[in-house]
């Protein structure tokens, strides 16, 4: 186990606020990665998606890198630009 993993494990066990924020942040990060991977699998660049959504490339970058602040309607349009549809599951 790396030093970072040791630190993270200890911090998650001892700091409830950190653990809650880490979990939420990590989920948002994973969602952003999923968006980026779906875009790449569709063979599109950020600029391609931006053009389809009538926005700037920087907006697509923000969606992929800070997905916790994205409107549902924007995510639906993003998915449609990739030829996909958005599904949301509550767990």
C-alpha cells in the first residue's frame, strides 16, 4: 500500500467531514471521467461536442472536469451529442 493510500485510509476513518466530502467528490470525478470516455469512444473531440451544443470548448472541459455542477438538461444534450441517452439511477 502506498503512502498516499495509507494516509487516505487513516483520514477516511478518523475525519467524518473529509470522508463525506471525499466520497461525493470522487463520485463526481468518476462521472466526469465517464463523460470524457464516452466522448472519446464516440470519436469526438471537445470542440466537436461544443459545436454540437452551440457552446465553447472550455464549457465541455468544465463539464468533464467539474461534473458536479452541471444541469441535468446539459447532461441530456451532452449525451445526445454523443448519440446516447442519459439514464439516472438512485441508489
